[in-house]
């Protein structure tokens, strides 16, 4: 099972060394945002202790640290201070989250531009026999459609980095509150992830099928535009309409298979997370865990689940975009493609006419004769 997202090599290539240095800032902002969220949720423990009148007893370890926050103050002042601290942590958390959104949007824009620029450079620098060997529809589909899907894969990867940072921090808070319940949560999340990864592995084949069908449809689009005069001269409108409808319907069927498989993953993931959530609550009740600790743990777990689901959905989306990533990677890879002609001699002008000697329609380095008509 492949653990590295298929978009990471594309992300490294698109960003370059300069923009790649911004990724640690994305991680740091994600960690700070999640830490503030976890801190605010942890303050619910002393808040509930004050409201329920349970005093300063019944807890140990990291939960006791939260329990003793503002212990030297009166209950009224302590309630106000803790409430303000919770609100302040929420405000700061969202400020860091917004800053991270701006940063990831900037990185996404730079990466998208880099991909499109690299594709145009490759098309301008590759040897002309490449255009005779490849379908124009495939090339058009890559530069017009698949490049955008590759950019979407990069955006999904950046979002996954942020979600992973938040999940790590919240799991750390859960571990510090109760390592026993966190162990149960970790085992449950691992099982959910394994099931999700196994189902996501089936998305690669339909993704490649969608990319292939899109290339064929793009060829039909080009044909309708470029051969419009010939189609009308020979009265082939109905035939071309049928061919276009067939290519379009093939895209629809391939996309239907991909989207139905992707659509089955969110409901399944939500059901598994709900089962895990209930198992933790019931297990804590049987273990006689104090109510404020259960509430804080459950809220942390509740906040953790969207990040975990987002990570799992990101993985399935990247698998669904693998066909587009493969097409863009193939286009950018210079291996196996004819090199452009070398030389920089200037053309001084024509003085005595043109004479052809040993003319051939075979390009240098090619064993096959190019189709010229």
C-alpha cells in the first residue's frame, strides 16, 4: 500500500526550492491553531467544576493542570477569567487559521502557475515529431483540463498538511488527558484508516479511465472545429454527431463509476467514526471517569473527527486524481520525447532558389515515416 500521496512529487516540482520553504510555516500555523483549540477545550474542565461545584479534587495528571487554572481566584472571578480565556483562544485559533488559509492559497496559486508554465515550455521546446506521434486531443486535454486537476491535487495536499497538523495536536491533548481512552481511540482510527485506504485503492483505475475518455472527447472537439468545412462538404453531420455523443457518453459513464465509488466513502467513514465515538463514551462511563473529564475528552474527540475525515477524504480524492497527475507528469517528463533541433544559424535570405536533395519525410532519429497527408 502506497503511503505517500501521489501529489507530493508534483508539489515539490511545481514549487521549487524557494516556495517549498513556505511549507514549514503552513505546518507551524496549523499546529498553533490546533494547540489553541485544544487549550480552549481543556479549560472546559475547570469551567464545569465551578458550575457543578465539584471543587479541586478527583483528577490527576494533565487534567489536574487544567483543573487548577485560576485556583487562587474566587469562583465568580475564576468563572469570568476562564470564559474570557476560552473565547480568546477561539479568536486566536481562527486568526491563525485564516493566516494559514492565505498562505496555502498563495502557495496553491504559485504551484498552479508553475505547472501551466512548465507545460507550455515543454510544448514549445519538444521536437516537432512529438506532435505527429501524439493525439492533439490528448495534448489539449492535458494542458486545458488535467493541469487544473493537478492543481486541485496540490490544493488538497496543502489542506491535508493543515489537517494532519491539527490532528497531531488534538491527539496529543487526548493522550495527556487519558492515555487509556486515547489508546482505544488510536486503535479505532487506525482500523478506520485501513478500511478507507483499501477502498480508496480502487479509485486509480476509474481515474485513469476518466483521463483517457477526456482525451478522446477533446479530440472530437478539435475535429468538429478544424474539420467543419469537410464535414459539411461530404454531408457527415449526423455521423460526426453520433461520434461526438459516443465520446461524451463514455466520459459520463467513466465519471459515474469514479464518483459513485468516491461517494460511498464519506457515509462509511461517518458511520465508523460514530461507532468509535459511542464506544469511547460508553467505555469512559464504565471506567468511572469524572464527568468534566469525559466532556472535555468527548469534545476534543468530536473536534478531531472532522480533521481525520478530511484526511481520509483527501486521500481518496488524490487517488481519484491520480490519472490526471500521471498525464501531467508524462507531459513534463522529457524522456522518450524527441529533442528539438539544435543550432542558431541565422537565415540571411533566399538568393538562388531552393534545391531538394535526398529529401525524406522521416525525421532524424525516427524509424517511422511521419504521416503528412
